[in-house]
């Protein structure tokens, strides 16, 4: 995953971005700093499904729960 500044993201940065995705509204400044590719991946993730996001230090498993929140495993 590439950050907005063009640098690759680590798994910890991806986890932090997912926390912002879950907690902030879409119009907030914090949400605007998330990578658009990550937002697209998380928006397309269906309830109960799993996908993987690649960071510089390995892959990160991402699930969508029944309450519509996204969890990084």
C-alpha cells in the first residue's frame, strides 16, 4: 500500500489508517489523509469477507464484521 506522500506503508500505519476509517466521518481532515486505494479496498469489502493488504513488512488480513466495522488481524 502506498501512502499519499508516495512512500510505502508498514502494517502499523495500515492499522492506524483502518482505525481512522472506522472512527472518523468521511468529511473530516483525518479521513482525507487516508490513501484512496485503501478506502476503495475497504469500501468494497463485504460483511463476513476477508482480504489482504500488503505493507512493506508483510501482508495484513482485513475483515469486515457484521456491525460494518473493519478489523485488521
